[in-house]
């Protein structure tokens, strides 16, 4: 397993470095990074949606290990809120055991080094029209993508295009299986499926060995359980 430490595959899958495989992708407002093989299909998806009167932007593309670790640690420290499954109630971490805190975080957030965003194949998408017009902040909660939400036309048209044209993008977290439903999360299946298959239990364990995030000890107590329940879910 030690040979994995300097392995380009290990570094890539766990988001430990921005590799030459990543491309800078521009939006109207900013930029983000994506896998170079995803740039053209993502552009095509954006153009297809725009042709149907729907604007699409990406709120989050490639996310480094350090960024995922920061999200995780801030939730453990109480700096960033942990939500209950209703997406409204904030968890009182002072009333939770360590294992409860870990499992509540994992329902919405990945273990550092185990996020699909590390691969440059996965994105959080939204329609910026409503937010710009009303000067509101995107929250990335499911109610924004449900029938009365501002992003419902986007996901409806996305699904229509996917069904009619067998588009290469799909939404991997529509059915809760260990982790929350995420209406906003899209993935480029041809590459993401490959990387998912490559992310073995061996890499998962090596990632834990190389990491120093808060409450890692809880996951080390039952690594196979956490690997199966919170990673092999899409």
C-alpha cells in the first residue's frame, strides 16, 4: 500500500493535486476546473439548455482535498452548520456523540479525499436567473430544485434532454442510499464510473492513513462500514 502515496492515480482520485488532466472552465461570473475530457460535453450541455431558454452555471466543479477537509473540519468545529435531514434544523453538536457527528456530516458531505468533486467529473449546477434578479444566494438545498423552486425548470429540462438524447450526464444522488438526495449534483458518467471503480478499499484506507481531518479515528474504527455506506452509494 505504501507505493500508493506517490501514485499519480492516488493523488488524482483523492484530490491531492490539480493534475494536467484538469482544464479551466469559464462561466459568465467566474471559473472553475473540470477534467479536460468533460469540457466539451459540459459546453454542449450548457448550449442545449440555453437553446431551450434555460441558463446553467456551475456552483462547484473540481474540489481539492484541502477544500473538502476545510468543509469537514469546520462542521466538526461548529463553524459551519450541520443540517438535519429536513435541511432546515441545525444539529446541536454539543448534544451529539462523536459517531453521531460523523454520521450526520456524512449524510451531506464526503470524507476528505473521497468526494466525486475531486475527479473534475462532477458539478453542482443551477440556473442563475432567479438569484441575480432577486439578489439571493444559492443555498444548494433540494427545495430549490423541486416544483416550486427556481431551479425546477433546469432539472426538468435536463431530465428531458437526458431521456431523449441519452446524454452522458446524469444525477447520481437522486435516491438516498446512505447519503442525502442531491437534486443539483450532476456527473459525467463515462469518466466518473471509471474512477469509481478504481477507488478501491485499498485507496480508501490509504487516504485515511495520509489524512489528518477531525474525528478520523471514528472512521478508522470501522473503515469498511464507512466505505460501503457513504462512498459506494451512486
